[in-house]
C-alpha cells in the first residue's frame, strides 16, 4: 500500500489498528505537541492548580524551583483531556493508578496479605 493510499483510507483501517494495539499511541488530534510549563506560575496558567492543591503560595513566596514533576504533569493533563475531568479529579485518578501499580489500595492501605497493623 502506498503512503498516499494509506492516508486517504485511514478512516477505515485506523480504528481496527487502535483496537488491536491499545497501548500504542498513534498520532492524531490529541497527539499535538504542547510544551509543559516549567514554573509554578506556568503550572497555574496550565490549569494544574485548584483550591485543594494551591500553588499560588509558591508563586507569592518567590519559590524558584522548577514546578511540578514533568512526567506527572503530562499524565495528569492527558487524563484531564481524555476523560474531560478537572484537575482535582485527574490528580485523584493519577494517584490511584500509581497506588494500584505499587500494590496500595485507593484508601492508602497496603494490599499485601502479610501486612500487619497495630492500632
């Protein structure tokens, strides 16, 4: 198949390709390049702040750090865009996903059956 024919017929074969390989990101409208903010002020402008996760204190205090973690920002922005949720909900989904990967329940308790807690 020539590249021109593949491009013209992509609406027919692309959905089945995405269904067969869901973990592979195929460039599309959601794959546009966007530079991640590199400061706390940039994070606020990008919508990565809320009343529950307020970064304005960092900006007002003159914090010179680089801002939030780039990998986390990218993943949270992806969740916000794909699932159409706000920052707080996207952050919750991201954290629960990280918990699940590390064997931690959504409430923060370890899922290890050998775990013993004295309270």
